[in-house]
C-alpha cells in the first residue's frame, strides 16, 4: 500500500508485513460463502470480496450472491442449514457436551470438499478467517477433523508509548525505534488514518483486540485526550473498530486537577469521583465501545494516590467506579518503585518494590481493575526471573506486561526474536511443576499486554525482522503454548513465501538459523547471568557497565575485585527470594540450586564460583561474550543467503542493521570482558585477547 509520508506531501510505500495480497490467494481463488450479520461480519465479507476480485474466486452471502456450491463457508452460528455443509459436520462443529464455541472462538473443519469456519460471535468469525489465511492452500487440501480455537486470554492488548507532541527528550514515541507515531503527528491525530486501518488489520490477523493509543507518561497535551481532544481518540477508534480492536487511553491520575481545575485529585473525595464519572460518561457518549483507562501512578514522577495518603487500591477503584457502568476496565500498572534511592543504602531493593506495594492490597481492587505487572521484577531486561507479584495476588485480576519494543534488547537494530523469552515467562510455574503457569493466572484474569514496537517506518518496526515480535506477541496472547519456532514459520510463510522468488524452504532455514536463538545470542554478548542494566543511562543502547552503578534508579551489579551480583537472599541479602512461593523461594535462595542464568540476579559470588556448567563465573563471562559475537558474525553471513529470496530494499535494510549489530556486539564484548578482567585480574583460560 502507499500512504502519505510524514510531510504529507509525498507518498511512501508501506510494507505489507504478514498480510501481502498473495496471502489471500487460496481464499480468493475459491467460491466462498460468508453468512451472518454485524459490522465485523462485514469486514470478513469485504476481505473475502477483495480477495475474490483479485484472484478470480466468487463469493456469496449478499445480494450479489454466488449460488454455490462453495469451497469455503464462514458462518455465524445459525439454525439454518449451510449450503453444501452436511448436517453431521455442523453437529460435530458444536459437539456436545460443550456445544458453545465460545467468545471470540471458532470451529474449523473440512469435509466433502467444503471448509467450514463457524463462530458464535462476529469476532470469532474474523479470527476464523485469518486462520484460513494462515493455512493457505492447506485449508483446502485434504479433509480436516474438527478443530476448536479459543483465545487463552480474552484481552490481548498493545500499549503505545506514543506522545501527541514530540517530547524534548523522548521524542514522539517513548522507547520507539520505528519512526514516529502512526496515530499522532504535530500535536494532533494524523489527518490521514489509512495507516491505522492497515495496522488494525495486521493486529487482528495475529489476534490483538485492544490498543492503548498514548503514552503511560501522560504529558500536558496528552492529558487533554480525555476531555477536549477526545474527538482525536474517536477518530482513531473508528479505524480500529472494523477489525475488532477497542481503544484504551492512558490518563493522568491528577486529571481532576490539571483538566478539571479541582483543588485535589484525592480518590476518596466526592468531587473527584464525580469529575471522573462525568468525564467517563462523555467518553462513552463519544466512543461507545471504549475499552478503558491505563494508569501509571506514583511511578517515575507520575502523580498518584500517595500524595493524598491513599493506597493504589483507592486510586484504581475510583477510576474503576467511573468505568464500571459501561463495562470498561482500568489497567493499573504495578511498576511502582523508588527511583530516587541512595545507592549507598543496601537495604532498598528495586526488585522487591512491586510486591511490597501491591501484594498487601490483594482482594481490595474492584472487579474491573486489572493490575498490569511487568513480567520481571525489574524492567524488561534481557533476563529476569518472573515477577513474584504474579503468584501473590490470587484475588486480583492480573495482566502480564511484555515489552515488544526492544528498549533493552537491541532497539530494533539487533535481531532479537523475543518469542522464546515470552514463551518461557508464560510457561513458568510459580508454584512448581504441579501448579498453574503464568499464562493460566493472567488468562483467567487480565490477559496479556505488550508495549508496541510499531511506528510510521515503512517496515512498521524499523528492523524488518522485528515484525516477527509483533506477530508473535499476538499469537502467544491467543495461544501461549505455541512453539516460538512454529510461530516464526507462520510469520515467514505469510510475509515472504507468497512473494518469494523460487522455493520458500531455503529462506525459512535461513531465518530460523538467524532468529530462533537470537534472544540468547543477545544475552550472551550483553549483561551476563541475569545481572542486567549494564547499559548507557538514558537511551539504554550499548554497554556502560557502571553507568547506573551510583545512580538513584536502584539498578546495581555490585562488582568489586572479588565478585559480582546482587545478594537478594533471605539469609544475608535483601530478602527478595522470600517473595516467591515454594519451591522457587528455596531454589532461588540456594546458591547450589539457583539456575545459572539467574545467578547474579539472586547472589553475589566470587569470580571463581563454579557454575552448573562447570565454568567459573568470570570464565563464563569471557566465553559467552566471545561466543555471542561469533554468533552475530554467523548470522550476518547467513543473511547473504537470503539475497534472492526477499525484496532488495528489505535485504539491504537488514544487511545495514546487521553491520551495526556486529559493531555494537563487539563493543559489548570488549567492554564487559575488559571490565571484569581489570576488576578480577583473572586471565582468560583460553588466552584470547581482552583489551
Ligand atoms: O522501561 C522503562 C522505560 C520508560 C518507561 C517505563 C515504564 C514509559 O525506560 O521509558 O516509561 O519503563 O514502563 O513506565
């Protein structure tokens, strides 16, 4: 597609990502019936009509109905017979004892030459359509037994840290590495929102159904989106709605003061509650399917209930009360910690903060409050344990927050496929092997939230291969048990296979070789063994081992001449390990049982400490940094194999970024290795050069 570029004067070719027209070839060359009513069914109908017009198929179900027979039937549950679909197939699609397909779900089968997707609600039909797109020709080949697809999480949400105005330090998109915002430009909603519609379509195709359109750090202009600039939000909502995506808004907790002119934002004040109720009533009068508010309160300088001596439950419940009559929710973020701590004070541990603040409040949040918890206790580092908050609040609806934007994982200049990390997080069992997994906890509560990595870059994500992270986020929110490599196959097949010149298989092999292990590769050449935060302060790109060591942010590694790591044990450290239930409270406490990859997160150890791998800590640091760079060299060479399989401009963009990744990885390797060599005085056992 082409869209106006940032100046509005010219047009830019926008990459089709995982929905090139060719992905619809299998559907578009067939006879298709779409049966049902409602706006999302219309979207399905338009998609099918567009595909059929392009590829010579025929479609029915409206006044221009093709009379059948059909190869594909996409239908909302109906008492009427479906043409060409045997009664027993229909019966099987809604097999007893559970005849419901379920909210947003669909059932899919192929028998007697007809592929059928049946859904109880229009959203389910939309997701059924995109499943058929994913299957391509395979949806029409052999018979298919009935499959039921239901999302593991009913809300699958992306947060945009987009500013309406360009922020003097953070730019237009905070931690954005893909150009400007697709929603906002020059202090207002973009005039042409075609790009938003295209984004919505991509998101629906991977299962996302909620988007927060502005930064959780709500600056002056952005605060007004709630009131006098609500029309801008409504315009965006209009573009997202046809693809089943609801709009959410980040709001400023002090809005009653800064927008309403009240003397207080105390959540227990009657006038404040009335203000929120009135503001929210206007929001719903303008956007009837509005999703709700996102709030970052008492965090990194944002206002919150502490100023009034109130708790986070008081604060969240005040906003929840205003949203409840309309079915809206508050996403209240648990990212609350002291960012003005004294580095000399060894008793304050940032990792403890969310649990210390929120676990005592379990059971005190309203039904429509979702506590949004970052997946780790710190802040989206390449390796962290799972946040103990997830296991500590059984009476609260919890959502896990992932960072799709690669703030700490290479800023979309490095290849870093994050699905393997997310899969580990979602599959982690906080109560041990017999208990529920993180995905079960958030699936039964608030769902999954990701910080989006998309912007107005022609490839959407800066690094073209970072598109896979956006796609994988949606797919894992739908089905957390999916194999990251299988998700990558889906993404490759949709994105490249239909347009690939020649065979798709070699490209698939190349991309797997480059991406499957890329998160671990990134971990190898950056911060070792779970220690984290050895990045340049501020922009967080590239190495700076002591950059945060003497700052107020609470992000330390405590390296000295004898050893490194943070003692978070109960026995001698900050006691953070005690925030986990057994068995992890014991596993993490124990120097012997703690997994190698998290050792320095939980323990301060001498450089000569021997890991389970048999290496000493310092030798592990050297080895992993040399290995990480070698892997980057390999993947850079590997990309040459793809030269004939992807468009030349895309190939060139990735090639340029791989040069930068290698440069940066070398810098990481040499700084980290030199630092630890100088501190410890221990030479590399393999005699390699350390500068
Ligand atoms: O990771 C940190 C980022 C901030 C961000 C904050 C948050 C939006 O460095 O830029 O602010 O997290 O999650 O609120």
